[in-house]
């Protein structure tokens, strides 16, 4: 395991954890776009839980690599779904937002697989 892997993984976990907390706290900067994209409010606890579980899985993955890989794959799928949701809503200018969170997750996953 490399220092780069640990740093990128912790950064990814912190970013995804922040995103999960923003969903749980129903921050306005999260709620308005979700409504604009047509995401039902009833989905928010599940989406937040998926992000929180992914963030926790990334951190556990520092010590148990297969858990980190599974969490990374799950989060990549999650953020792929987020990009698809933004595209379906035709908010093309918002495509970079989920990608900002996905980028360190992809980095952590690649570094985890390389270890």
C-alpha cells in the first residue's frame, strides 16, 4: 500500500462523507438541484446512506483492501447514475458536479487495484 493510495482514499472518503452529510442535512445547495433533476425527496435518505456507506467502505479499505475496492466500485456506479440523472434532466452545465466527487473515488479505486 502506498502513501498516495492512503492520501487519495482518505480525501475521497472525506469528500463523499461531506456529500452524504449535505444530503442528510438537506442543504439548500443539494435540495434545489435534486428537485430540478426530478429526484423524489423520498430517495434522499437512501442516496445519503449509499454515500455514507461508500465513504466508510473506502476508509475500511485502507486496512481490508477488498472492502475498499467494493466501495470504490459502488461509488463509481453511484456517481455514474448521478451523471445520467443530470443528463436526463438536461442540466448539462451541472455534469461536472458529480464528477468532482467521482474523480478521487476513481483515483482511490485505481490505486487500490494497483496495490
